[in-house]
C-alpha cells in the first residue's frame, strides 16, 4: 500500500469517526427530556423549595438527561389549584408536588388528612403516611392515572383573623373565613358557626387586606412568608386542626415512557427531597412562631379543655365524611395513630 493510500484511508477513518460522534451526540440530545412540575407556592416557601430540590437532584443524578422545570403559583392551571390533579391526570401537567387538600376533589381518600382534629401530632402523621393507610392512599391515587412517589409536608394548619382571639367555637360565630375549594372545609367551619368563603390563594390575600373576609387558615410557614399579618390578621390561634401533607407524583403515561433506571431515579430523588423538606418544615416551626409574635401578632394556644370543645363541635363532620373517605381507610389510620 502506498503512502498516499494510507493517508486516504486514515482520512476516511477520521471522517467516519466524526460522523459517528455527531450521531451519538444527536442521539443523546434526543433522549434528553424536560418535564413540567406544578406547585402552588414558589420557592420562597418550603413547598416550592421541595419541588426545586427534586429538580436539582434529578438533573444531577441523570447528568442532565432529565430536567424538571418547576412552574410555581399554579401557573399551569391559571391559578386554580384544585384543577392541578385533573391536569396532571390528563397529561397537561407532567408532574407535581401537590397538596392532599387540592387533590381531594378528585381523590376522596385524601380527605382523610382534612378530618378536623383527627391527627394530634407529627408522630401521628408519620404513622399514617408511613403505614398501611399511606399505602392505601397511594393506591387510590394510582388508580386514577397518577403515580405517587413520595410524601412531603405543608404542616399543621392554624387559623387567624382580624376581629379577635379565637379560643372556643363561639368565637368563630359569623366570621368569614377563606377556605380552599373543598366541601369538607365548608362543613368543618359551618359546624363551628363560621361563614366559610371559598377562594384561591391568589384572591385571598387582597380579600383579607380589604376586609372582604375576616380570616384564613394556613400553616405557619405560609402565614410567616406571605406576611399575612400585614393583611390585618392580628390574631392567630394554634389549634393544629388538620395536617396538609404534600405528594410528589407523575402522570402515568410519562411514567410508562421512562426506562427502569430513570423511574428509580425519580422515585429515589422524590423521597430524598420529601424527607429533606419535612425535616426543614418542622425544624423551622418555632423560629417562625417567634418571628410572627415579634411582629405583634397575638397568639392563642389552646388548653386541653379548649381543644376538646373544638373536637366535640366537629364530631358530626367525622361521621359524615368517614363514609365518603372509606371506613376501612379511616380505621387503618385510626389504628396507626393509636399505636404510634
């Protein structure tokens, strides 16, 4: 073989290698995917931070093969947070870190967490989400075309208002309280003598400022970060009347389109992000309460007797909603709480 022939073959080999490299590069790019993730709150709140943490972990573990783009403030459902689950089920949203409250209109079993005064403490929440009841709830979600991956937590919800301290059911008589779009919330506050007013969080803040509604209920993290006290909410009662777990989830068709490796990465990172967010939310509670009090908010902590009065006043709500949630699920959760 002449020198010229060798050079020609060498050049051809280099050209072939370049084509192969380009082909592999195009193939890799074609495999890279961006998936949408919906949240109600931004990363100013633990809820939004949970979604961002998940996105960060997924991009790192997949080396950019999967990118989760977080859309906060219910952008993908035009601000209507109760449409999030339906949008994810239909495929308009790929994934979400969502609230059990907002998804409960489509998944009745999720109303378990909104039963008033049902879960007394964080250990009770952990016993429910980590046990048989939690598995039953995940199965109920999956049966509706959405794959649940992990738990997060928005925290116990407290009540505030602009009129005066709330320490007994009678203090709620006639108060207009902003609630989310859940019939169970309507029933709970009606049982307590209040006037529950359904509206999105986007509409709630100006309504509180103008006095169109007297009060609202939310976790301390939301009260603190959103500076709800600046909307005239001078009175806050710590009554832990319900807990608001978050759920990391993905549309079934998206899940089915992923290979086993990426599915496992999504699940592992969701669990990791959820555990991180739960720990952070709980650790910051006392600090948030101190900050709220420092801003002049009058905080009421219920005695055991006062707490019992609220439990008794909402007993009929439990009876009505146990049938809707499912007695088997409620019994499983009750056993988990009792044995926590």
